[in-house]
């Protein structure tokens, strides 16, 4: 068990191992403290939804360590590419077309889109660089306030989450979400990035 005070190292190898086994881990980001799962593992994604009490029709965005990693899941071009190069790493989620061949539980297959972001948080980037892109959502039950840090998330979810990466949600505000799948960009959720300023 991690100490309650002082430096709290993250066992990166263990985090990646449990993720690849289909477990959910707690992950600090530059916005809120999150819950993360392997997006290519259907059971892991289902567990993520179950922990949240989140409707399956509400897709979970993917966090990646870099633009190149994010592009494995979505077609990032035009205005979306400009946004990614301007605001990543940072609190902007872009919604773009899914790449061909993704399973139905990744993104929103009905409109063929996926939300992508590169967070500006060292612990998150370390995990993501090793694990690959992850499905990440705020650490809370749907409709409730997000957990501020790993301690609050553990109090909420306990042993149902396999590992809690130490840290807190640096910004405490969810990311801005902009949809680039239409004729012009459309803000789906306001947040730290004001898209109109771009």
C-alpha cells in the first residue's frame, strides 16, 4: 500500500500489467482525476462503464501520449490537426472520424467518431507512453462530482479499481470538447480552452 504522506512512487510496470489484464486504474490528468481502461478490451471498457454507472450510449474519450499515438484511433486532419498541434498536450478533446477497423465499443460507432486528447500531466503521459492510448473518464459515478485525487477516488471505488496512480486532477475542470466531424467545428462542452480564440 502506498504511504499516505511524502513521495509516493508509481509502479509503472504494475499499472501497465493490470491494464493489459482488463482491469481499471485510477489516473491523474491535467483536468480531473480519471479512471482508465484498455480501449481495445471490451470487458475492460464495460467495467469502466459499470463503475461509472454511465450509459453505454455515451462514449468514453481516449487519452494518448502523443499526436502520433492518438492518430492510431482517429483521423486527425484539417482544423482538427491544427487544434491538436496548437493545444496538445492540454485540456482540449477533439472529436474526429474513427480510423477503419476499430471495434464497435471504441468511440461512437453510430456516427463513426472518437474523442481524443493528449493530457499535459507527467504521470499520465508516463503511463500512456508505456500502455498506449487509454479510454479515460472522470473518477466519479455519473451525475456526481469528480474525485479530486487518488485518495478520493479510492474512497469512492475501493478495490474495484486495481491500482490508483498517485496524484490529483491538476485543473479540476473537464476538458473543452470540440467536434470536427461536421462541416465546421462545433463546441460540445465548454472548458479551459476557448476554441473561438484559435
